[in-house]
């Protein structure tokens, strides 16, 4: 079972652990954000094209009976 500590000790531990984190630079954050947006646009275009192609194919197959 975990031992109970007071809130002051807990906050000290949180602060010391936060100091160990290597935070990304502004440039790294901007590049990562830009890459996320690029991948979102690429995925959206891919799924749009796939949806259009499947829709065209399905309507072609269903209209063969007419």
C-alpha cells in the first residue's frame, strides 16, 4: 500500500520531476505542428480520393443491371 505524504512534499516531488523533463524548443514544436498538419491534409486527400473511387465503382456495378 502506498504511504501517505503531505501535499507540500508531493508538490516538491512534482517540481523536481518536472525539472528533469527535456522540453522541445520553439522550432521543434513548430516543425512538429507543421508535420501534423501536412499529414492530416495528406490523409484527408487520400480518404477523399478512396471514397470517390469506391463510390464510382459501386455506382458502376449497380448500374450494370439497367
